């Protein structure tokens, strides 16, 4: 099985490899570029907010913060991570709509290899 270095959205890393792996047409590639660019700025902003929250969490753990405050920050981070995953998932769905059945199978294989979704979803 071919290992293709991509991120969750299939962009940024290994675009050439992804095009080859999925056998994308130029039109499909353009459509995917549009689909991924729509959410990309939101995802980048969300990841910056998440990183800041993680840094704040580390400072709370190191300092004299109360357990309740640390717990609240932890749950905030969990929510931010879930929102980020949801945006990535929506981008994947947009990409999926552009692909034909054969390409969708390859995408599903790639997602499984890259651990994009929880394993429990693959074992239903």
C-alpha cells in the first residue's frame, strides 16, 4: 500500500503525491483547491487559538491556579480540538464530493492509513 505524506485535508503536504495517488484530473484538482481554501483560514486561526490555550494551560499547571481553573482550561482545549476536527472533517466531505467512486475508495484507504478518523468508525 502506498504511503502518501498528506495532512488531514489532503493539501499543503504532498500535493503532487495526492494528485497521483487519487489520479485527479486538473478540474478536480482546481475544485479541491477551492474547497480547501474556504476553510483553510478558519482552520489556521482555530489552530492558533488552540496553541495559545495549550500554552495557558501549561502555565496554569506550573503555577498556583486552582484545580477548577485548570480543569476548565482543559475542557476548553477539548472543545477547541473538537471544533478543529469538525472543520477538517467538513473539508474532507467537500473533497469527497468532488471525487468519483474509485477515488473515494482510495481516499478512505488513505484516511485509514493516516488515522484521520477514530479506529472505531472503521470497525462498525
